[in-house]
């Protein structure tokens, strides 16, 4: 059953704490106003776009955690400045505003503020300083750290190259998911200040490339050694796609990327508490915000985890910034507060992100010798902890090293959740769940740029459940109504096991991959003595040494190969096949290993005869549901149960039933069988 709407009288009282003091947005400029159409029966909206500038006090203890802030240039007042973009979607009429500000953390600059049927104000802004400006992209300009004598700040940087095109002679110095961010320039173009090595697939030894056989250069138009270029490297004879190459070089001019945390804090504190900026430009939301909720997905969810952990949920006046937070499909820290960090990284080898506390409750990290810690330690000390709804799925166990978040670095104890945290697990989904939804009988489309995986893409969604839980988070913040009890896999429940066929009881499905060897290992790296492990901040030694590979667990499965713990979608409760959070690369350097964050799908046979002919141990669709009408009846039962438990909104419930009725599942195509699935 859907929750009743949030009463506006709870939100409409004018702010009593609002004032001119704020932390510390100095300029707030609206550059455009665009009408937005109403959503459903909701109010009319307008979209405000613009820029805001901030000035951070480097001597304030709340800012001292920012790496290289002390080396950033200061203005005449001794502050460090930044400038970022924003977009705000607000109701045209203040009377239509609910009083709730929803802040959506952009992912790699992508994000938009939209109209909302409930009258909530939606905000996005730039925070990632290495994202290049582009139309519609949220960005931030942060300073370059310099030595006190004006000289460049230098240090080691790392770039890894895999799966390059055959015959490639030149590769760009880029990193992060999709290689979208350029790495810092080298101190010198001399290869004497750098080291290029390679490893063959499944080979333990590392081979150094002679300094005379590669160059910081572009060999696209001139043969080796090519045209000198600090943004590329060229290899004599070209790169071998069967190898992985690692470049470590002395870099210069690090961006003070950690200011992205301060900018997010300052903007939301300004919108919530201030009336105007330093130049008396009005805050367009003054008096309209009574509660603030932040959400972030994947990289953006990691950002929120680090934001809270590093104490940024308290502004420079000590006031709470976000009342509620939803980190979605996020299992680690964003490596934003690291010199020459790669905030767009994605748990690849040598990536920073899993070194500090990964758990909301208190846990003694004895395995790594880091003592007791919690993501909430700083906000507990300042009294600024938000209510937290954490959501994630199967791919986060397999691709993003989620296991220690639940059972610690020893993988031997359930870490209890604090009272202000709820956790919900989406079983048997790919990273972010399927974007298609419904009950498709055709293979899912691949993600743009996705390499080939052995199994079809997983069509099991999580968005329906996520929408219900985000609404529950808003109600929890505004009215105090608690969400449903947490539901996730635990050791106590027998839900977590080793990532092997035997331990998981993975079914023997003919021709299908097996889970063995598909887990992205949780590695304990040694980043050196200038790295602050507890804060996932500071300066890293490169390449890091491997101390140990940590134990990790994954959810067990039923005889169909589907996971059993957590909040299953309606589609998983009435399955059309086996849905996994892992898959297998079919080509490239990582062939046979886990296929990134992509899940897989293995359809059931339609009839018992087809199942027996294929030696498939899983019951067929006809054995499960009988007819199309039987399938629809099961969907209706699952929808009713999901609504009653608070995990499905009314509109999504009606849509799912309509999609089941319109689906091709067990419908006759005129030839005595259903269409292929």
C-alpha cells in the first residue's frame, strides 16, 4: 500500500534559523530560468541554472582534512576559492513547495534537476574537479596546489592500460571508468623519471619496458619516438592487447579535488540556511527548505559515504547539512581526497577506495591493524548524523567488494547497524538493476561501450523498490515514520558463503558459466606512510604493494541459481530465468574473469520436454506457471505482497501488472509455442 502524502503543514513553517551567515558561498549567480512542465497532477516548475563561488577557511578544523588545502593559493582574506555549476528545479509558486530539498549527487558530471509531483525542490551541482566542462554537465573549478616558493607540487601517478586496439602505437594518459579523465602532466618528458611495465595474462611476473623503447609522445603521424606529448605515451612496435601495461611517473600540479566535498556542503547549507550571498544576491530557496535529503548512485553513492565519513555533513557553523541520505549501489569511498587521485575509478587494480572504514556500525579492523572505526564517527561526535537508507544489489558483491561492509575484513562477523541506518539488498540484479523493467522475453541491450559478456544482460530491475524506499526515507526525515525493517544477507541467517560453485550450491546449467573466479578480489594495498588510511586521503606511493587478498563472501542461491536474501523484485519472485550479479568476459585481457559490473541472465526452458532435452535442472515456465494466465496471477500475488510490505508504490504496482498481462510469457504465437525468450 502506498504511503499517504507528506502533510504540507509539517513543512511550510518559515525558517527560524535562516540568516545571512553561511558556510561559505560568496557568490550565487542565476544565469537562466526555464519553465518545466508539471509531473502528473504536481505543480508547475522552473529550472534555475547558474554558478556559485565559495571561499574555504583552510585553518578551520572542519576543512583541515582536505588533502593539499594548505598548499592551495589563498585570496586576500586567506581563503581558498572554488567555483561550481548548479541546477535547481523548484515550484513556480512558493505555496506549492513541499519544504523538502532533494540533492542528487551527479555521477561524473552527469545529472539534472527535474520537476517533482510532490513539490520537492531538486538540486544538482558540480563536485568532481577533473571533469571537463560540456553542455549539461555539472563541474567545479578547483585550484592547483603549489609549493610555498611557487614551485610545482610533485608526486607519483599511475595509469593502467588494458584491452587497447590491436596495433595501437599511442595511448592517452587517461583513467577512470571509460577513461574519461586525463591524468596530470609529467614533471619531465624524459622516461628516466618514469617506469613502464607489462604483465601477460595469468602470469605472475612483471616485465619492465626499456626506457629507450617508449616515450611521452604521439606516434600517430610520426614513427617512434614520435612527436613529444605530455598527454600520451608511444611504444616502439606497438602495444600488445594480450598484455596489461602499468605506467608510474612523476607528476606535477595536483588539483585540490577534496574541495568538491566542501562545495557540496557549502551549497546545500547556503540553500537551507542563508538569505543571500556576500554580494546580497538572494538565495532563491530562502524560507522554503525545512528538510534536506541527498541521494547518490554508484560513484555518487561512494561520494556520500565519504562525505559523511570525513565530517562534511556539518557546515562551518556546525549545522547539519543533510537530514537523510541514500547511498545507492555504493560499496566503497570515492578517491576524491587523494593527491593525483582518480575519483572516476571503479575498483580496478591499484584503485584507492576500500582502505578506510567501510561499515556504518563500529568494527575493529584487526586484520589490517587499523583498530575500531565507523563511517559515522565524525558525525556522531558533532551530532550531525543523517538518517541513512543504504541500497545495493548483487553486482556490488561481485564487482565492487561489498563483503567487508557487512562482515568486516575477517568475513566472520555480522556488523550491527546503528539505529539511524536501514539497509536493503536487491538480490540477483546487475549494477543498478535493469533499466528496461517489465517482463522481457528478448535479451537486454548492452550498455554503451560494454565489452562482450558470456551471458545475456540481466533484465531484473531494482528501480521499483528504490523508488518506494526513497519515498520512505523522505517520510522518515519529515514525519519520523520509520521505514520497513532492514532486509539484507547475513552470516547469522546463513545467507553469505564463499564465491564458489560448491559453496553457493550453484546449479549445473548446461553451457552456462560458473561463478568460480568471477569475484573482484578485495585487496589490502600498501600505499605508503604518507597515505591516511582511515580517511582514504593524502598522498599515495605508486604502485602500491599488495599486502594480502582479503576474504570475501557472496549471497547463496536457490536451485534456480537465484539469490534468496533481501528484497526481491516482483520479477525475481516470479522469475523467467536465472538472474546473476556476475558475468564473464569472452575476450580481451580479462577473458574468463568477471565481466565488470554486468550481471547475467539464463532463461528457463518453456516446456518440460525442452528442459529435459537440454538437461536443464531448473523447472520450465510451463511447470512453474502452467499458462500465461497462471503467470499473470502469480505476478498479481507478488505485487500485492510487495505493496503491503512497503516496497512498491501504487503507480508501479499497476504498471507491473499491466506489463505482465501484455508480456509474451507463455503466450501462443500461432504455432503452438510462445515467442523466443
